[in-house]
C-alpha cells in the first residue's frame, strides 16, 4: 500500500493484468486429423500442460486457534486490544483499515483505524480531539500508530495519533507519507457537537495525537476507503451504501488536500445503465470494458446527507457497498461488497488512461465458498489481489481471499475468531503482510514465500 516505494513492482503488476485479455481470448483450434493417428499430415497431441499454480497452497490448521495459513507462512501478533501504550492509554478495540510506511532509521509505522462509536471504550480518558459528546466526553474513534523495527518487527512504541471522530473504517496511504482515515458515519450535532462524515489526514511520522482537520471538500458521506493516483494527485473514494457512488476528488493543489478542490462521481455515457450491481439484470459481464465519464457534484459538505442521491439524479453509477480500493500504476481496483447476481461481491478495475478511462468488472462471485463479502484489498508482491472478508453470517467464517492475475479465486488465510478481517497492507519491501482481526482486536504480521508465483 505504498504507491511510491513500490511503483516498480506495481508497474509490473499492471502490465500483467493488462495481458489478461490476450491470455484468455485464444480459441482452441483443431489439428485437422481425422480418426486418430497422424492421418492427413496431422500430429499427435502433445502432453496436457500442467496447470499453473493458483494461490499459495492448502491451509494448515493453526495450533493456537487464531489464523490458518499455507505451509511456509507464519504469523506473529504485534498488538492486542487492551495493551498498554507508550502514552499510558490502552489500545482501543475495533481494529479496521491500516497503512504501512517506511520511517527513517530502519523503522516502520503502522497507522491503524479504530471504528468506534460514541460511548465505546476509547482506551482511557481522552483529553482532546476533533469532537465530543454534548456532555463533553471526547469521542473514542480515531487512529493509533505502531512504530516497529523493520528488521525484527519488534514494536517500539504505540500511541494514539487521532481522536474525537466516529467509526473510522478504512482509508488509504498518500505518496507524501500520510494516512487518510475515513469516517463511515454522518452524525450531525445533537448528541455530539460537530458534523461527521469526513476524511482526516494523519502523518505517519507523528509522535502523538495530531490536530484533527476535516477535509470537507472531499465530501461528507459514509466514507469507506481512499486511494491517490500518484501520477495526477487525484483521490478516489468509495462509499459504503447499497446505492453508493465512486467519487473522484481533484485537488486544487495536488499534495495539499486541505486546499480544497472539486468532487465528482463516476458515470457511464449518457443513456447507458446507472446500476452496476447486477442484482436484477446482468448489465455488466466480467472482463468487458466500458467507457466512463465523471459528473461534478455541488455542495460536497452535504448537510442533508444527500450527496449520492444528487449524484444518481445526474447519471452517476451506483455500486453495492463500495469498500476497499487499491492503486496500481494507471489503474485501480475496488470492492463492491454485496454486488453481483448472487449478492456475494464484485471486484472492479478502473483504467485511468488520460482521456480514455474505462471500467471493467474484473470478478463477480457466484460461490460463497470462494469469495463472500470482500472488504479491504491489497496486492501481493507476485501481483495477486488479496481481499479481506467481512461476512454477514453467523457463525462467521472469514478468510483472506485472493484473485490471481487471471481472475481465479483462492484462499490465503482463514480466521478462527468470530470477527472480520481488515487492514491488509504490505511493508514497503513487500516481505510482510500486516493484517487486523477486528474485535477482539489483534494486529498480525505474516511472512512467507510471497514471490514464489512470480512470472
């Protein structure tokens, strides 16, 4: 999840995905032989090629009862809810989106969201933050930061880095070393004192809680995740609603999101469908490309919380719960959690070629045993998508699912706890996958043979 540090790798990933159409469109031709043998100058068929490996192998049962992984992979738990932090507060619960950053001196920073609502335990008495209840209690939502030794993964410090927000769900890293943390809540003053539904920026190098400044021009809605195109500085944002939109923020000053800008929503050409969900008709087939456009949105602060309705009224394309989003080079991938005819989830691919942007349904699940309610997404060093599940069933059986560069599903991990998986992100060198269990919160560091399937 570090667009700049991993640009060379992501460029190769982008090229590999771009070759999919060529790899999958060749028809099998006949040799012209009749009745067997080599009659008519035909040749005997060669041996059946060995199928390329999919995924990383069968899962091995974890004796500790936490996380099943393939052979050759291992994990350690870096942080747990309730741990005492360096600032004397306790680690709060509801671990969600997360980003990893390189720091000077051989250190790493993990900036981690906590999706907490008013009244939840914030890990101790919070003295200041963006907002408070009407009674003056600072709201518990926000972020914590873990500082690790990059070589040993030892946790050297962890502390609160943002406070006073509501339901910080996912977010995204920026090329300039900050974490965008997104509120999935649009509470207005009453029980609290300020408006909510915004994106906030947290520097990875912060040594304590930062001043919480809402980036209001990026829209007030139920934010999920964000990603920045390093080529243009544009920000792409998902919305966790059954009829949510995909937004694009064009900053007035790239790299300075607080300076304002213009908010838009993705749309199909005039006269085309405005529904990507495939719930009632198969408007989108996997693998097909579609031209797109963007429509401007007025009044992004949306005091009536009607931003998506106004977007839909001018032709914006609706998605079924937009969640995780990840940037490659010249393209991005995002998750529609409940999209598809089976309502099990979709994965979308958006090409950002200047003047020729296109949208593709990359994958649609038809089998809950393969892919069920995807959420956060990242890309492995070998170019495969890794997606955290957040199933709505009881009992829960959540996994990290993968999609190969040919769109084939596989399983990387199975969580043995009754909670969701979240926060998947790689270290800048691609050697460690960091991952959260939501509640009771745990942060894992996973290592293994990530490169063994490289082309």
